[in-house]
């Protein structure tokens, strides 16, 4: 509306996001993708061999369907990445400046370095909480880098 030169205020308005409705109503599963891209029903879903084969078949079909996709692993990895994560579970991501930030909890969106510096107890809590080992390894590496930079 602003681009059209119309002064518009959303404070007392509601909006409908049709993409959100689509994502909530339509299945987002490997079985649904297999049906959509390969026009077949996935038998033995959640079995490693069947899921692996179906994933491969879906990728082949995507490459055939979308001309802009390149059959190149590095290209596809970059194209399919929504956010760059420091850990496999997605609790720590990189911002546009390649700085780690938390993606969850009370410090969501805040830089890991800042939180570890200003709230030293949070690091201990994270290491003792139920987080994946790799997330804890990444946190420890960030903390060690922080400590080492103080020594230099």
C-alpha cells in the first residue's frame, strides 16, 4: 500500500497469510513430496532403505522439474540452506556478519559471545541442560575462542 502511495496502518487491521495456511494444511512429509514429484505412493515409509531411495527419486525429479536447479552438490546445498547453523540441531546460527547467535529461548536472536561474556552462568547451564553433544561442543569452542582472545 505504501508503494502505491496509500497511507495505510495495520494497527487495527488483520491480514491473512495464505502461505501459512498452505503450510499448515498440506502435508510436509517425504511421502507427500514423493507423491507430488514422483506421482507414486511411498511404501515402507520410515524404513531407512525406502526413505533413502524416495529422497533420491524426489531430488532427481526436482532437478528435472525446475530448470534453475543445477545438478551440483555445492550449488544445491547453498540453494537449499535457509540459515547457516553452527550446530547440527539449529540452536546456534550465523548472522550476516558470520557471528554466532542463539535461535531459541530467552536469548533468541542475541549473539552467543555477548551472552557468554555478560552471563557466565548461562554457559554452565547450557552444558548441563539437555542439549545435543555437538551443540555443547560448538558452545565450548566459542567460549574457548573467547577466553583465548583475552590472553592475546
